[in-house]
């Protein structure tokens, strides 16, 4: 039996997760993380997409992504193929880098958009890689709070911040309060 065909809704965001094969690390050093972010930029030139949030963990990554022009499968195929080629070449390996197909889930509501972004941004805290999400360098959380980050061309912070009222500083504080309300840690 063939695989179930993926649904693509061009106006919708998706929560996408990819894991390393056998849950092995995808990112072993800073160069791997920065190369992945560079690949996102490269792929965006060919198959434009927007990111509302992202987090690169050791053995997997999360993207909150929307592609209006190309099927989401095309975008992910380009991202994963380029990263797998880089990873295998760098580490003198062959074979699969990613476990199975990527996970994807359509995000239908404003509440779901915020909940998925919070989940993504708290991933390093839940994994005990950091105590505060703004201290983790490989996610969009710090960029949402400050407006400064390495992937500003494809990352649109307004997608999430515009769900809150007020000026830019107020909206950033409200987003931070929203994210931190899910933890037992003070903001």
C-alpha cells in the first residue's frame, strides 16, 4: 500500500518536525546549525516560504512554516535533501539522515498558532538544555523578543506578535508572558 498523500493548504501554516535517523544527532556543532539556517535561506530562493517560529534541537527540528507557492512536500524535500547531502559529506557517511517522513500538521486557528509556537519555543526548556527559552541560540524565540536574529529574511515575527494588541514592545512582552505562562518559571 502506498503512502497517504499529503494535503497542502497554501494559506495555512504547518507544524513540521524532522528527526535524525535512529534519533541520532542532526546537529553536532555550531557549524551544523548555521549551515541548516543557510540552507533554509537557499531553499527559500527556489521555493519561497515563511517561518512563524523554529527550533533546532540536537536530534530533530521544528518549523512553523507556510508555503503559498510550492507544495509543502517540495519545500521539505529540498531542505532535507540539501541538509542530508551536507551532513553525509561532512561526516563521510552514506544513507539516510532523517527518520521516516517528516511529521506535519495543519494549524487552523489563532489559538493553535500560538500554542504551537509556545511548544516549539519551550522545547529546549522541556529537554533541560536550558532553563529559559531566550537563552537557547537555535530558536526564533530570542528574535521574537528582540527583533534581531540570523534569519530575518524568511522569519516573520509579526505573524505571532500581531495576535496581541499594543505597540511593538507591548506585543513582545505579551508574547513572552504567554509563553512563560506554560512553565513554572517566572518571566
